[in-house]
């Protein structure tokens, strides 16, 4: 997106350098099962400032005194976990890179989550791009916000993950941790923080306390770095009989509490009114179907990685929806092919990543970017393409 750097990068690009990038990232780690793009994104200062401003508007909404009341219906009753804290520890906001009427680059909000992303992986990815492509001339370009460098970022990340506890009292928990697509992020998290990686079934309950075993020794678990999306559990009864039920009263801290996954989601978007947010309404509140329905997209509130999204909307698609309160109708945004690949333009999406330590302010820290040639961002829409996949934005300072 900065033409001079893009032209030089593309002119110097070789597949050998890309192979070195992949080897550098994965050294000493499990295989990376998602595609890494051939290039970082060079983000101009003007777009960076717009992204920051857009994120600030969302933070304002989340910090409203009535935000919990506003989003209470977002939490499915069967997945309401007790002892929710005052704020999420992680916030991620996804923006499509578009152009406004004046032809200037502008962000448009696509998705938001109160849930962790690849917080440990992204710093390693940014460093690997600079090494593999010898990007010394843009040494000042950074993937970090607010003047952070890697050391300061890792310390802040550790503070959020660990809270006031020792590493052996905290664990990253997922359903089947080692088999997850994001397992590489789990292992870097373990390396940076010293915490354990546990599957749900590695944990057992005694009274209200949770424990795990290490080398035969029983150890108390006091805080969970949660990577479980509980409503994706197919057989919760069988799973929780083997471990613990998060919906019971437990003596455990969450980073972040499971309820925030629902509160900060597509459910929140209809409450946002801003130039950076496309018109979004709950489907059950749409009294008159738009005449230009082809310019809208239909999304289920609770889905991951674009599943269930209807891109080509018509009246028939609307009529098929039964639980209309769990869907949104959103005006389409036009992704601009702003990243020039060797054979044409590629669309981009930028994720702002926040950390929110206990008792402190939320802080914008890092970004994750994705490149796409398909109808949507995501693996299933970009099969057999190159110059697509996960990447990072290196931002002009």
C-alpha cells in the first residue's frame, strides 16, 4: 500500500526467500497448518491513524456503563458462565481495507471478538518477514502500536495471561490443544510465559478447585488462558463428565472469561454508528427489506471463520431464516485490491489486537493481517491461490 516499498519488494521477491520465511517461522515449532502469505503489508501512516480512530470508537461503546445490559441477550442461556469479570482481556477488531469517495484508503469493520487471537505468533511472524526479505531499510516500520517493541509487548502479554499468579498455576486450555490449527501459537505462548498447554480433559475438579497432573504430581490451576469456544463442543455432557463444567461455581480466574466471546461479536455491531462501520441491523428488526438487497450480506451471529454467511442475499435466503434474532443484515463493503502481487491486486484485511490487563486500561498493541483473492477472507475461499493468507502489517511510524 506504499507504492515505493511495494515495487522494490516485488522486484526483489524470490520463491527461495519465501521458503526461507516459512523455515524461519516454523523452526523448532509444530507444523503451521494455515497459509502464510508471501508478503507483509506496508501500511501508510494515514491508514494507521484511521485504524486507531476506528478502534477507539468501538472501545468507547465497550466501556459504556450499560454495555453489559446492552449485550446480555448475546450470551446463550445454556452457555452463561458465572463470575464474569468487568472487562475482556483480549479484543480483536477486523477491518477491510477499502477506498472512500475521495479515493483514500479507509477501514470498514467486518468482525470483532472478545477472544484471543494469534497474540504470541504475530511478533515472530513480523520478525521472520524482516529477516527473510532483508527489510533493513524499513527498520523503523513496526507491527506494534503505542511505541511498543517486542520486549515490552511480551511483558504486557505475560501480565494479561498470568495475572497475579505463577506460571505453573496458569494454563492455556483448548478442547484438544495439540490438534488445533493454532497450535503453533500455543507453543510460542508456552515459551514466552512458561504456562502449561492443557486440553480440557487434562483438568479435574475437587470441590470448587481445578487441578492437573505434571509428572504424577497434582497441581492447582488458578487461572485459565481460555482458547475454548464452548458452544462448539459437540457433546458437552460427555466432555465435562471427564473434566469440569465451566458453568458451575468454580474457584478459577479466566483470561478471558467465556461470556466475552458472545458479548463482543457480530452481536455488538448494530449498536455501532460510525463512518468506519457498515450499516448493520438485527434481522428481526428489519421492517422493510432493502430494495438493493444484492448490496447486503447475511451473517449468523455465532459462527467462526465465515461459516454460514450468505454473500449473495435474496428474499428467499431471508425467508429461510427461522431464528431471525440470531442473524444480522449488513451492507456489503467493497474490498479494494490494494496490495499489488506479482500478477495483480490482492484484497486485504487488518485486525487490531488489544490487551487489557486487570485493573488497567485497554491497550492497542499489535496487528494481524490477511490477504485474499476470493469472495471472502478465509482459507476455504482462497484455495489454490498464492499471495494470500496470514501476514502482518508493517506500519509507517
